[in-house]
C-alpha cells in the first residue's frame, strides 16, 4: 500500500494504536488507502448506533489477520477520524501487515 509510512501508528500498552478515517454509507466495504496520516476505510454500514465503528473494526481485523476482539475503538466514536487499538501487535508489525496487502 502506497503511503503506509505516513499513517500515524504508535505503540501503546498492550498493542498499537492506528489512526483511521472512516467513510460510512459507502457502496462497499474496503480499505481505500492512505489519507493524510490516516488509514482510510469505507464501509456500507450506517453511521448510527455504532454500526459503522463495528464494521470498520472488522475490516481492520481482517486486514491485519487478527480476531475482531483484538481491535478496539479508543477515540472518536462519533467522528470520522478514529483511533483503534490493535491488541498484542507492535506499530511496526501493523505497518508491515498493511504494507503486505
């Protein structure tokens, strides 16, 4: 994935935190690419009652090869810009997994 080095990913207690730009209500679910310092993820889920957040977390988990329970929203529940914690992974490992997509 081009621009992967620009994504804000940092190590945190028990895992890594990644910045995500969510686009709810899209025609399909997919990782779009890099937008500024965020990983841009589009989902067909609506931005209501946490549906889009859950869908984005599931897409991120799938891309990183981890269980959905290993991906937790830690900032921005009502914002397009969000931060997710990936448990038991380092920032370097997250970046490498995304680069290998």
